[in-house]
C-alpha cells in the first residue's frame, strides 16, 4: 500500500522498513544495518528482529549491526564488538560482556510479612539498591552470592528469592562511564 507514496510522505518507521526491504532485494551475503529498528513501535521492532533472525538462519547472511538499542543486540547478536573512541574495547560473545565487566549479581528477596530486615543489617551481604515493605534487592559480589543467599534464608522469613545478572544496559553504561 506504500508503493505509490513519495518517500518524503513516509514516517521514519515506514522509511526504515522500506530501506530494509531494498537492502535485501539482491540477497546480499553481508548485510550492513545501522539502527534498523529506530522509529519503529515496539510491535514492529519485534517483528523486524524476528524477521532478521530468520533471514540470517535461512540465507546464512552475515549481519553487521550498529545499534544503541540493547534489545536489538540481545535478540540478534552472538558476537559483539564494542568500539570506544575509535578503538576496539571488546570483541567476543554477548554473554561474556556481563561475565567480564559486571563483578556482581542482583538478589531480590520477597519476605512473608512486612519485615525484609533493616538496611543496616542487610548491608553486610551487599549494597541495598531497593527496599520496600516485604521486599529487598541487593547488589552482591559474584563470589559472595551463594553464602549471602544461605545467610539470608537463615535470617529472614523468605517467601521467594531471585538471583539475576545485571542488565546488559547497566554493564554497557558502566563501561562507557569509566
């Protein structure tokens, strides 16, 4: 339905979709994409990511992607190169970024009742990053996660516990803030 519409009349998202279509017409072996989901709504972003993943698998096309959207990178990239001030800072698997640059994990504890312990008493296990009635989130050094969990389970009326990696956005922010 956009075939006879002038490019100037297309929205940014529509132009991005048309550029993607045009770039695939000749089935390239290497596809260069710069911010392919910019200007797209969240539903269209997901559709484009899924399409690119399937296209890569089906056609064995190498996709070089530049993006500030971590969701694009997490959905599409196996290998990541981080360039800082024109120099390669990191070249490796996406999963290795968190392992290498985040020396802590996040522990979230849900407690029965309102008591999740005092901030002072919990500070011995790690940094308290969030606290609300019945819930606490701690930033704990990787090598202290298991001992901290054991102690917290003994000390508090724990209903649920969640251990998670630091979000990739936070790790990237930390890398560039140094």
